[in-house]
C-alpha cells in the first residue's frame, strides 16, 4: 500500500480516534501522578544529599544510583513481573506509577542537590552575618536562588519522563503508545496512526517546554 493511498485511510474510524484520545488521558494520568509523587520524594532525597554528615548524605545514593543507572523498562519489568515472585502483586497502573515515581525521584534528587550546591558558600556566610539561623538562610537566601536554577531543569526532566511513560505499554496498560499500536494493527495504517500518536505526544510536551521558558523569565524577575 502506498503511503498516500487516501482510499485506504477510510479504514480509520472515529471510534479508533476516541480510543487513542482515551489512551492519551491514561498517559497524562500516569505521568502527572508519577511526577507529583516523584518530585516530593526527590525533594526529600535531594535535601538529605545536602546534609553535612558524610554518612547521612550518602544514604539516598542507595536508592538513587540503581534507578539512575538501569533502564526504565527493566525497572518496570522488575516491579510488575518480578515482585509477584516474592508475594507482591500490583496492577499495571500501580506498577507503572510506582516505577515512574521512583525513577523521577532519583533524577529530581540530583537536580535539587546540584542546584543547592551550586550556590556559593559566601551566601551562607552572608546569611549568618545578617543574624539568620540555618533555616532562615535556606528559605530566604539559598532556596530562592536554587529554585531559579532548578525549575528549567525540572521541566526538562518532566518532558523526558512524559516521553518515557510510553514504556508502560509493555505492561499491557492501554496508554497512548499501546492504543496506537493496536489501532495501527487493526487499520493497517501505521504511518497515519503513529503520526497521530507522535503529534499527541507533541501536544502534551510542547506546552511544558513553553511553560519552562516562561517560568525561567518570570522567576528571573521575581526572585
């Protein structure tokens, strides 16, 4: 079949498009929930990494390093297919959210740690000279500068995680990629269907990229 055999495109029905759009909602649900949980966990791990105690600040690495240095697909398989062998069973949605949350947390923790550590030590000294305690220095001086560095990097991470969420289709979760695969097999129109799927991922990702640029400029003026 030729790519531009328009008569063949009649096999693509509105019901197929509804299926893809519904699956897009699943992708968005999994991604947003995972990013929210992962950001919270990552913030905690990142702050612990900034501790002065050399033993305490190494503890998060026990979690972070395996997650950052192994493929996400392997982590998904480990949670969904591996944990049942030790008596822990999860639905595909639960396994997807748990895995993506932990994976996001590992990378977000690195961003938090690097953003805080990039603030010169002189800022701490200036805070103590002004009579601030450690918490006040963190909140009024360090955090405000670190956030300006953190936000653009965090949104880039979020876009990457949104795209990586397509891997949950291997768990038979009906996300955008899985729906695209099924509709393409049904209609025998892979060029059209995966073009639509790619376009929908763009629709989800592009606003985040624009939002990152907006926040970067906005924060530059307000912080």
